[in-house]
C-alpha cells in the first residue's frame, strides 16, 4: 500500500446495489486518493428502489475486525454508518478511541431506509449524548435530526458534537446545509447544478468528509469540499445510482 495515502475505515452495512453502504464509501475513498478499509455491520438484500431484508453482523466479530485493523495500520478517520443499537454504537466508538485517541470519527446516523425500514431506535438520550461526545461530526438529514434531537436546531449548542445538518429535505431552502461547530455555525449553499435524488447520497457525503479530514482539511473545509463532490455525484445521472468522480 502507498505510504502517501492516509488510511480511512468505513464501518457500515453492505448494500449489494453499491449505491449505499461500504461499497459506496470505498468508491468515494478511492476517488479522494485515500486508502479505504471496510468492516460490514450488516448484510442487506436491497436495490436502489427497495429494501427487503437485513442480517446484522455479530458485534464481537465487528470489534475483532476493528482491533485487527488498528493494530496493523494507523487509521486517520473512521466513518460509521448503520449500526443496530446505541449500545453497539457506543462499543464501536469506545473501541476506536481506546485503540487510537487521535482517530477522527464521522457518524452518518442512518436511522431508517428510504423505504422506512428502521435500523436503530433512539431511546436513551443520556447514552446518546455520551456517545456523541466521542464523535467528531454527525451528518443527519432533517428527519434524522428531529429523531435525534426533538428540539433541534433551536438548542444545537448544547450538544456535545459537531453537526452537519444536510439540506436535502429542507423545504424552505433545498440543498442548503447547516454546519454547527462547537462555537460557530455556517451555511453551505448549493451551486446551480441540476441535482437528482440518489440512493445512498448520505453515505457518499459522509465518506467524502471523512476522506477530506484524512487529507488534513479542517472540519469546515472538509464539509465544503464534500458538498462539491456530492453535487457532482447527484448531477451525474438522472437515475438513483450515480457516477463517482471528483
């Protein structure tokens, strides 16, 4: 492996259509010229149009996979996708931080599929905030933010992580993302590109951010660069599966 490329790990589900999950993440990593690793949290049966079934990977297997990679490679950033529960997410995040406190973590909180299949149920708010304190950035859309934080974004400063609120479901300003850092907030405005809905666009965006962080961009720069990448992806085809290129 090239010594010039930083190592980035995705811990997420396997979507056989390649539009979402670890396959989409790896495609994104490669376009950003980082070396991508992948650990599957679940196997799924789905297409870009419909979700049929999920089979979760045993957590102990996931943890052993994480330990093996971290003991052999210096992993700069980890992107996390679907996980079956908050306790599992906490175990994964805690393991990463125990093995490498400097590794950055981006969590794309995929709580439901586009066909309304529920991946994770948020019940314990105290546990959620403890987990978020170990994560560098989360990337919810408006629906996910409402589930995670019922009063978001009115009290966003009380949360213990940075938040990129994606604007794909923003009815008042479609495509305008809001980046809430610990002490300041930014608007990331869309370009004039004609974009089309894509299966797995959240996966692509979060893995692009993870790649940019591994390339030593600041959090704001990483989100800005990822927005350009995701707009290219969304405008690449009129279908639900897009093309990856920088």
